[in-house]
């Protein structure tokens, strides 16, 4: 049986998500990665709502295919939006992706903005 790379990623994400969840004071910071950019959202799993979100389409300056630098800026922006809503801590959800490259850059950017994991 051929299982795609994305299906394997989704299986990893489900396995991790069964163990972590977000609350209104400590939301789950979920990352989605695509070939063109990165998006992140802070999710309260108890209520089932998104508290803050950022997507690569919102970025003002062009990054000229440097998606890792773009991901760092996304992390800074999601960190700022969380702090505006008085959220200091979050649980990082890498959504089944390896913790390096764009995903690590989002986490580092959020830490730079003052969010704690």
C-alpha cells in the first residue's frame, strides 16, 4: 500500500495532538508549512476557537524565496499578537513536521517576541 508523505505527516500530527492540547491561558501554537510560505495559529482546544493567527500572505515585505526568514517574521508576529491578548505561554505544535528549518524559525521568532514554550 502506498501512503503519501503527507499522510505520514498527518499520522504523526494526530499522535502528538492526542497528548497535547491548548487552553485559553496556554494555547496550542500550530504551524502549517507549504512550499510558498508558513502560517501559524494559537488555538484554544477546550473551546475550539482560534485566538490569533498569522499567514505568509499578510507579510508586507517580499522575502524573495527566503522562506526561513519569512517564517521567523511569522513567529515574531504571532508572538506579538498573543502578547496583545495577554497570552505569555503556549504549547508548540509542529504538526508532524521535523523541528528544523521553517518550523524551528517560527518557534525562534515567537520566542524573540516574548512567548514562552
